[in-house]
């Protein structure tokens, strides 16, 4: 090999040696860094549940963990023509506790994100001797229409009670339309009823709602209601009207009364307004945020259709009581105010915490 070639190879050999040394150093640095990273604690990945639902975007449907100190009040709003008013906001209402305004701490509209509020309804049907067989038959169709309308628009459950001399549960709560229809078929008139335990029936219905219809259903607040269908003559009740109203208020249950034509025919002509029934005088519907209506021979189905609209069009407002009044065992008044010109009905006029 010539001296010239030897002179070229020597520098190349030194370059290769430098490059090899540099690569070794880089490999050592990379390996050491990887080792250090492996020693650091890594954040644990949250395991994904089977059939896990995607996280919802935007405002949640309901506040599910409702503080037990909150006082809830169901509120219905109607216009000058008696039609339900929808679309109101929390700022449209004011709440007063013993005459002092309190902030609205919770507000739930009757419909949010396309889903209406679920409802639990107890039909309490008078089957005493004063009810005509024709009324019993036509009522079956009207109640069927009512329940079908709510089945179509809400997640609802229904129970049926019959009362005369005693109160009987014909059907416990069900969301099965066919089962409810079969229960309507089992209604029988009591031909020799010597008493009509209307207030006892409402009291039993309120107890059934408290026992079997929790305040939430399918992650939404549940509206609870009793619909009493009667001829208007309570006789022989054991429970006093004031006690029934107090229990309904404590359970936040609204009572709606439907007085049948057999009552109005005995008192006045069809052209005149019927006289108040003993149920009206007691304030059962008014003091629980419900409604008292009179049926005629011609309007059973339209009446129950309007009643279905009425029952589903409510708001829920809540407030925190004054600290000094919490669990003092005393009764405190509640008053709800809405926009001028509208009629406000609230499910209870007062609240009371037990000591």
C-alpha cells in the first residue's frame, strides 16, 4: 500500500472511532433516561365500566342528590283562561318563608331536554251505592284515556283504589298499560254502600305514594298525585280532612277531585253552577295544589284530557329555610309568587321539620 493511501486511512479511522464513541454515549444517556422514567409513578387509568354511558355535555337533567334541608314545592301556573303556562324560568318566581323572601335554591321545569317529568298517580274511585252503573262504565273509558295520554308523554306509574264502606287497592303501582286496563275491568259497583270513606281513601292513597313512589324516578324528580272521583258525599270517614291535608302536604302530594253528575243533578239544573261539595268546603284540592272540577253528562273524556294536561304542567321550586327554623318542630308558611296576571297554585302552604 502506498504511503499516500495510508495517510488517508488514518484520519478516517480516527473519525470512525469518534463516531462510535459518540453513539455509545448517546445510547447510554437514552437508556439511563428510560430507566429513570420507569421509576416514576404513573397515573392509573380509570377502568371503563361495562356499557358505560358517554359523559353528558351541557347542563345535567336533574340535581339528584337533593339536600334533605331543602323545602320542595310543586307549583302550577295558569293564565286568565285557566290554561297551563309553560316556559317560565327560576327568575320568574319568588318564594316567601313566613313573609320573608328566600333565594330559589332549586328549580325544575316540567320538561327538560325533551323528557317530561315522570308522574305517579293514584286513582281513588267512589263505588258506593249512589254511583250509577252508567257513570262507572263511562269513567272506565275516561280514566283509560287519561292514563294512555300520560303513558305516551311521560314515564308514569298508576295505582287504582276503590272506596265505599271500605277502601280497597285494586291495582298497585304499574307502568304496564295492559295490566292497568285489566284492573279497570275489575271495578265493581258496591250496590248497598251505607257510607263513603272518601277522606280515608285519600289518606290511604297518600300513604301508598310515600311507601311505593320515591321522590325520584329514572334520575328525575317524581310528581305525586291523587285523583279522587266521587259523587261528592263523604260519609263515615275515620281520618279528619285536616289530617289528610297535613299528610298530603308533608308528602308533597297534590289531590285533584272530580265530582260526577249524580251530585249536580240532585242539587241544581244543568244551566247553573253546582254548589260546593263537602270536599270543596274542606279545601282538600286547594290546599294541596290540586284542582276541583265538575263533570257533566257530556264531558267525561274532554275533562280527563284537560286534567292530564293540568297534572303534567308543574314546576318544582325549593329553598333553604332560615337556620333558626330548621327542625324546630313548628309550622312555617310558604308563599310562591309568579308573573303578574297569572294564577299560582302550590302543593303546600307550609312546612314543618320534626325535632
